[in-house]
């Protein structure tokens, strides 16, 4: 598998860590991604040794900063983020990308200020550890747990919080002026997430193998290449279509699709 393609553990939602590593070896994945719960639960040192034996490295760690609405006092959440940063650094991960917590009854701007203030002490921890902090864009269906429900808001929040961006193309491909938004995000972009969407699918999570849906991947990859994006592409394949095919086969085909276009410079 191309060194710029990583496979997220979410592709195998029922798998334990040992089974995940077996699946990644079967795929020939050089780079892999975890949730912070998996890393902290299994142990970062133990996990790093297991990956090293297989010749694999960690690309990113997903972390939920807060599960409910943001609040004035989030010391516990900040402490847990600090633990996740330490674990990610132990793994040699490039980044941690987060869900922020929801806005509840707050206005967006007020909630954004709370989030930026809450994570501010962790920016220096992450910088010193060599781990980029970032947030991803998600669908409004996740507004209970996240402030950044389109790419434009994700960039705005990242700028306020002085952190990076993980671009989930599945969550933003329909946005107006997408090319301009991607260009605006790229100076902060730590990762691009890969999947596809088949028009008419309405059962979340309803993802597909890239190249088999409506997302214009060849065009998006050309934009990224011409803009000088040199980061990785993280496979995030879940949903009924993936289950019906089998996660291993779907991930292998997705990796091949992206790899072919990276080799062509698209």
C-alpha cells in the first residue's frame, strides 16, 4: 500500500487491537490510525511495539474532546486530551484530530470561544511532543458533539483555536466554493479523509469505496496535488455498503483507487 495512504481502525468497528493489526498486515498498510480510547485502553508502548514488529507506523489518533455541550470548566477534558497527546507522541503519530463537543444552548461564537480557551494549554504540549492538534469537519447530524459541521466553520474554528484541520471530503464535497475552501484549509491541513457517497443513500453511516459514488475524487486529488498537499489520505470506510462487501476487500480497493491516482500525480 502507498506510504501516503493510512487505514483507520473505524474501517473495522468490531475488531480488537490484535485483529486490527492482522487486518492491516493483510492489506499491506504501512500507516494506520486509531481512536484515543483504543490507544489508552491498550497501552501506547505495547501498541507501538506491536506495530513496529509489523513495520507499521501511526498516522493519526481520533479524540473526542467532550461528549456533551461545551462548558465553562473543562479541566477533566483538558487532562484527558493531555493524556491522548502523550500517548500519540509515544506512538509517533503525526496528529490528533478532535470532535469538540456540542454548542448546546450557546451561540456558535460563544461555544467556539469556550473550546479555543479550553484547549489553549494543550497546544504547547502538542507542539513540544511533535503532534499536530486538529479538528475535522462533520455532518450536522453530529452537532450534539461537534461545532464544525461544514468545512468553512471548521477552518474558522481552527483559526480561532490556532490548530490544524482534518478535511473529511465526505462531509464537505457538496459545499459551494469547495476548491477555494480546500486552498484556505491547506496551510493547516494535517490529513485528508477518504470515502465516497452514492446519491440516494440515507442510512448513516452511508459511505462507499472512492470512485463508486458522486464525490469528484479525480478533481479533488488534482486540486490537492497542484496546491502542493504532501500529507496522507486516511481511509474511513463504514456503513451498509462496506459491510455487504467486507471491510478488508473494500479497504483494499479504496487504497488501490487512491494509489493509482497518486502515482499519476493527480
